[in-house]
């Protein structure tokens, strides 16, 4: 019974060991010459210009909302893609309608100017 | 693998409304640089109305035909077609109310009508769903569209608040709904109602699943104790939206509830007691709370809770007797309730702070100033109270009759006592309209436009005709109900 | 199949209850929304577990889970938009302070 959980245990151990190595090894073998710049939080190589706890302009929400919607539609394409060989033309037409409706929404959003930052 | 055969004639009315919604959404961009104006709004509304009429014609054309289905997910039977007619009727009346109401507070006409039509589509699909996934998705289509419509008046604090409350509680109830669906799926390994009916174990999973589904339905139907959002949302939403959703959502959810309960099959005896208690609570609570309201819209909101309670009596009575009575009541309710909201929309001014608007005093002395309007409003209110020979009277008569015939005599008595209680607050408004002098607080805040006038006239004629031809119409609906109960 | 079905169901029920608690206990509208999302995802665990253990030959549970995800996304989009719109007019999203409508 408990032997069935062995793969799970191995997975945990491997993950833990990997994380430990990634943390310990650099401090052992990496060169160390700390300066003030290196103590800053990382922001993709840029110098951070403000604290992270600030208010974001509302445009970010706009983009985020649109992203969620169009992103989640892709989920429906995975099962469709798996079965496309069997669904053949029928599947293609169905997905065409799905995308057409999505496209109308896209045109609406575009014409409304939701993609313009200002 | 067999390709699924899809019979699109099953969903012709829905396809028409969807196509209309897409056209309406893009209609705004036709004729560039044109500023939004009432004429423009009217043009968009006209397209939407045409779509609704076409869909209704498609639904009527199907009446009496044999039931067809798509992969057991959606079914076009007479029950579904009558449900479509109720929803389309409510939608058309609500659209006429919005015709001149909408341009007074917003310039976003395309969005309003597109969302409105999508809510209609969700309701129509919901009443035709015979499978839990389609049921859930259509429920969400109508809910998400209605969340936005509720808060459509963006400048108004009450509208935003109503929309937020509706959204949070609606999403919350969806979670219960799908938990119930998941348990039923786990019990039977299927999401089709037919399979669930055949394979349900009748054990804990079945009972818990159905109970959770019932909680989800309870929220949508505004059944006490899941009604907390209703008064706030109905009061804060634009009046045409309130009028439409008070009827449309109920119609769709009641028909879907019948379909789900039929799947419950064997355990119906267990459920009817729960339903009877819910009906009692809902009627009593709705009517008692409506007694002490000062806002007309809020009073009608509580009254709509009470009416959901009356219709639950029909659900308790079961498929054979109750279903046709509930269907009849939905038609009657569509006419009289939207008619009452139409008159209320004339007594308030869009853009005004909703919580102070259209109080009961606004109806003061209406007869002296607008005699015809006062008489019409009185007819709607008396019909809601259940005074013969109006549609509302026969609706209640059939519901109580169904209850008595199926052995729920005490429930029918509770319903009658409630009708008497409710008469008090409907008559109070009527008395104010006829017996008091007008003062400076009472005046028609919105002019009576042609569209609103048409909506009121249609609602009025419907309320009277349903009263006169109640018997034949009930028989008509009874055939649809029998076909469903026998299937 | 070593792990019994009931374990998944217990985890799902626990997550559902945590989300439920969040909805009832939190006063911030966004936090309430997060509670609801947790409830929806807890149910998804149920769907997948039932699919695997009850009827693995028909992927109905998976399909339902995908639809729940899509619906949750749509609800989140609409909900966030509503919350932003309320924040702009009221400068608060604490539901205790949003109490104009009562009675």
C-alpha cells in the first residue's frame, strides 16, 4: 500500500535536492563581490525606479482583462486540435464559427480603442 | 468515430438572437464619425427588436412539432418553445421600455442591446438544456450579461453597488451550483439529465448534489433564504433591466428546475416537502417585507420574491399538475409585472439618485393628472394582487388548484392568506393614485413616449386577454406540460 | 489507483470550504472574488477525480472543468471591471462601506 506512494516521495526528494543545490552551490563556488547595486531587487536588468507597492495605471487592468478573455479561449483549442484528424472538415467549420464570434469581439474591442494606451 | 449529427433547427430562435446580438454590437461602427444620438439608439434598438420578433416567429413555427434534440444536450420540445416565447415577450417589452429610457443616461447603446440580447440567449438556452454543462454555461451567459446591465448606469452609485452585490452573490451561487453538478456527475458518471435519472444511486451523492443544485437555483429564483440580493439589485438596476430580468430569469430558472427535478425522479416525494417549505417561506417573507417599503421599485422587488414563492407551489405540485400552472403564471407575470415596472419608469427620472427616487408618494394623485395611466397601473397592480377576472387571478387559481389536487391543501391555504396580505400593499398604491390630491412631489418625471406607451398597451391587453381566455390557454400549455411529463 | 477517490474529494471539499470562509469573512471585494475563484477550482478537482475514478472512458469531467475555467475567467474579467468602476466613484471597495441600498 505505502509502496505506491514511493514515486511521489522520490519526486519530492528530487525537487528538494534540486532546489537546495541551486541555492547552496552559488554561495559555495560563485565569486563574491557585493556592492549596493546588487542588493537592489531584480527588475530584468533595469534599475528599479520606484517601490513595487504602488498603484498601477488603469490601462494595465484593461490589458489584463482582455488577456484573460482571449487567453482562456485557447484552452478550447487543445481538445479540438487533438481530435482534428477525426473531426475533419466538420471540426474545421465549427472552429471557424467559434473564431468568427471571437473575431467580432476582437473587432469591437479594437474599434473601441481598448488597445491604445492613452 | 462517428461525427456528431447536429440538427440546427433545434436552436433556430437562439441562432437568430445570437446573430442579432453580433450585428448590434458592431452596428455602432457603421457610418463613421456619427455621434451617438437618440435616432442612432433607436435604429440599434429596432434591429434588436426585429431579431426578437423573428426568433419568436421561429419558436411559434415549431410549436406542436415533435421534440428534437442535439446530442441530448439541448432539446426543442413544446415546453422549451413556450419558455422561449415568455423570455422573448419579456425581452421585447423590456426593450421598448429602454427605447427612450436608455438615451437619457448613457451613450453606450450598442453595448446595452448586445448584452441584453445575449442575456436573452442565455435564458432561452437554459430552458432547453437537458445536460448539466449546457445548463451551467447558459446560466452563466445570462448571469454575466445581467451583472453588467445592472451596473449600466455608471454615474449612479446605487447602480454600481447593485451590480457588485449581484455579481459577488451570483458567482458565489454558481460555485454551489457546479459543486452540485460535480456530485451528480460523480454519482452517475454522466452529465446528461436522462442518464442521471436512470443511474442515480439515491444515496448521499445524489441527495447532496441535488441539494446544492437547488441552492444555485434558489439564488437565481430569489427564493428565501437566498433572496438577499434581490431588492438591492432590482432597485439599483435601470428599470427596463429590472422589468426584463424579474421575468426572464425566473422563467428560465423555473423551467430548468422542472427539468432537473424530473431527473431526480424517484426522490420527488422527498423533495416536495422541502419545496413546499421554501415556497411558504418565500411567499410570506416577500409579502411581509413588501408591506413596509417606501420605494416603488423595492416594493415590486419584494413582490417578485413573493411571486417566485407562488410559482414554487406549482413546482411542489409536480410535473403533471403544476407545470402547466407555472407556465401560465409566467405568461401572466410577464405582462402584469413589466406593465407595472413600465409605469414606475415614468415616475422616476434616470440619472437621479435611485434610492430617493420613485417613492410610493410619486403615485399620489396620478388619476387627477393622467387618468388613463392611473387606471392601467391599477389594473396591473390588481392583477398582481390576484383580483378576478385578470390574468394574475387565474394564474394563482391554477397554482392553488394544482396544489389542492396533488394533496398540498395547507400550502394552497398559505398561498391564499399570502394573496390577501399582498393585496394590502398593491391597494395602498392604488388608493394613493385615486383618492389623494397631487402635490409637488408627484409628477411624471419622464414623458410618456410612444415606445413606452406601446409596451404598456401590449402589457395591458395581455393582462386582460389572458384573463378572458385563461381556460383555452391553460389547455394549450397543459399539452406541452403533459408531453414533457410523459417523456 | 492507489490513492482512494475519497482523498481527492476531501481535498476538494476542504478547498471549497476555505473559499467559502474567505467569501464570508473578507470585506474586500477583490478578496471575496478570490474566495469564489477558489471554490470554483475546488470543484474542478472534484470533476477530474470523478472522471478518473467513475467513468474514465468518457471525458465529460474534463470538458466540464474546461468550461468552469472559461466561465471563471469571464466572471473575473467582469468582476474586476465592476470593482474598478466602483472604486473610481467611491474610492473604496470595502463592502461594508458600500451600503446605499437597504431596507
